């Protein structure tokens, strides 16, 4: 066996980019402050969660079951928004800025290995529907107070909230359908259809 075959294959050098191409490609790093800002927003949501949790514990003996349920739904809402932030921060950074090189890390999110802009859009749409569902559920629980001074909502407000929620659902179905059509088109082009 020759010494040439024992030497490891050198990785192909990345192609040299022109100055303008380097500027355009490097501009993706301008998004980093946006992701840092979302991390700060995540910290604010943690503080909000802890504050609401403290209120729940402090007033658990003098609150009604309905009041406790509304606070718990609020906590779930904060967690779902926080999960949405994580998907945007981690998935967006990995997709649009730079690889995080988490392959093999024990805490690597399962979904991150197959995330791309299309998958991220669908995941975000589903998270928004979940958040909207929790908000709508809170509204429906309080709907028994409609027309009283204890109500935080009007009938028109409840109707609009339901219509907006349906719009989110229809939009998510549309996004998924267009993505599926696009995916089928790519498969046919590559001969896998």
C-alpha cells in the first residue's frame, strides 16, 4: 500500500468569493443582535412566569377554581410563547446565520436536525395556533360573565377573537399545503416522484 492512500483526504477548500459576494453573505451576521434581543425577551417572559406563579401560590387559598384555572392557562400561554421564542432563536440562527454544531450533543433538540425555513414556518404557525387556542379558551371560560361588569370581553370581541383564531388555522393549513406542493414539485424534478 502506498503512503498516498494512507494520507487522509484533504477537505475541499471553500470557493473564494468576490468582495461583493462576501459582503452579501456576511450580512447574515446583522441578524445576531435580533436573536440576542429575543433572548432578552425570553428572560422577560421567565420573570413574568415567576411573577404569575408567585401570585398563584400566594392567592391559592382565597381564589376560586375558575380564577386558578385562568392563571394556570396564563402560565401555559407564557410557556408556549417561550417555546415559540426558542424555536425562532435556535432554528432561525441555525437556518439563516450559522451552524451551531450541536450534532452529538446530548441536549440537541430533536427537531433541529431537520429544520429549514419551510419547517420553521410550519412549526411557528402551529405554535401561534396553540397560543391562540389557549387565549381563546381563557376567553370562553370568562364568556359566562358577558354583559356583566365582571367581564373583560364584549360579544363582538369574542367573535373577533374566534375569527382571528380561524384565520390562523386557515393560514397554517395554507402554508402546509403550499409547502407540500413545493416539496412534491422538487421530488418530481429530481426524479423521486
